[in-house]
C-alpha cells in the first residue's frame, strides 16, 4: 500500500490561505488546533442524524499500520500551492465529513485511493482504520457480523457430555452467544461513537453485482439488526461481542447497532464496472488523479526519511516517463525502486553490468493492465 498523494499544505501564516470550512487539510499530519475535532466538526444535516448513544470509549491507535501506509509521522511539511486535483480531493473529503456521506473513490490502480482514508484518520486523530476488502464472494453480512452457531452447539454438547444430565440447568448460559458472534469492519464502524470511525471498503467493484444494492439500507440508516441477538432481547437486552479491533468488545443493545456519528467511509473502485444509480446517489464521487512530480517526491521523502531529494529526481523523472508510456504505473512500483537504490542495489548492479540497473527497472516497472500491450 502506498501513501496518498498529499500536498505540503502550508500552516497558519505561510503560503496561500486555506478555505475556512476545511476540517481536513490534506497534509496527513495533525495540526495545532485551538479546539478538538468534536468542537470543530459541525452538526450533521437533520436527515443524517442518528440516535445511537456513544459509550465514551476512544478507538484504538495503530501507528505501526499508519507508518506502513503513510510513512513516519512528520511534524510539518514544506508549503506549496495545491494543484487543482488535490483541491478537488480535499473538497470531496470535507464535504463527506460535513454531510456524513461515504466517498466513492476512483482512480487507476496504485494511485493511493485507500491511503486517502489513512491520511484522514491520522490528520484528524480518528484512530485505527478499519478495512473491509471485497472479493467476488463477499456478502454484506460478512462486513456487518459473523456468527458461528455450529461451534456454540458443539461446545454446549461437549459440556453436556462432560458434566452429565445433572448439569442440564443453565448449560447455554455458560456458552454465551456473544462469544460466537463477531462484528465485522462495517459493523464495528457503525458502533455509536462520539467521533466518526474511518473505514476503507477496498476494491468494491470486485464484489458481486448485488452487493451495492444490499448496502443501500445500511448507508442510509446508519444501523443494522442482528437477528440472533434480537431474539434474546427480552431475556438479554445487552450482549457483549468482540469487534474488528483486536482485543476489543462492544455492547449491543436490543440486538441492534445504531451509529451516533456516521463513519468516514472510503469506498475504492478501479472503475471496472458501473454501480446502480441508487448506490451512487448515497455516495460522493471523487477521482484521485495521477500524482505529480512534486507529490511523488513528497511520498518518497515520507517513506525514506533522511534521503537527499536530489538523488531521486532522475528516478522520479524516469518513472513518470515510463508510467506515461505504459498506461500508468503505481506508486508502489516507484517506492520499490527507491528501496533498491537505498540498498545500494543500483550501485552494485551497474558495477557488474552498466545495463543491469535498467533490466531491474524493467522487472519492477511492469505495466499494470493488459489492455495496452504493444
């Protein structure tokens, strides 16, 4: 995964002024704000208000994953003027935050679509990013929760065999249903919290054609029902279940999960197929443009701290030329080549054969699509 092309947006007092309505500035690092996000985030529109009651817990941090995706946390960035493409993306992110709507993020493979969510989470202090990777076999239920009734029946039967008929009373109580049900990434994102959780629904166009329609009700109502728990609401109105955050649990009341702040959801797509109009109506579309030379230099600097930018200039130029000729290479492919340069592979290869480094780049910088074969 790569870091999203983010601008070196200037801070207060330097460079061009930022729009006053922006909550997310696009730098991917926390800024010095006078008020916490809870006070800076305006109330949602009346039709996007949800009745879930937050329990006061904060989402876990995962700085190791943030560093893997975005590079080490930086305290500041060199100011520069935003490109039109960057402004469009930041406008879309802020609109999604204010309207409490998902973003439908498109762009060619490897351009940094999913990394945009990590940049939002880091800059706004929204904690660990939840991730739901979609395949052709993915169902909505898998994103919301998974329940294993067979394991519970097996364990209850094993208890019966071990304890005998004398221990018949309360046998199921020793195997609570919550131990066999787990909220998925979408279900966890919809838990009531004081601030929005961040969720990536990755490569959504890989899913079954019906998945977009199945998701409509959840996106509109910010809630879902768990029938297995709802049937027990009279005897067990509150049931504790594991969630998608490692080692965390949550309390489900009345068999229903209802959000308080609608999560920030980035639904990524490589535009391999169209989506129904009803689904697109519930999302805000934004396309991530190919990164510029300056953005690529910033991404390299974020992942390889302490490097001299000048030594990567020729490599970035060659990458952009190759990318233009091969229908678009990914940022990952550039970072792979920079890593080999940092490991002195280029120096060792050229000392053995002047053409060896070019052969290495031919392997790393392969085209990503089959449609532009020569």
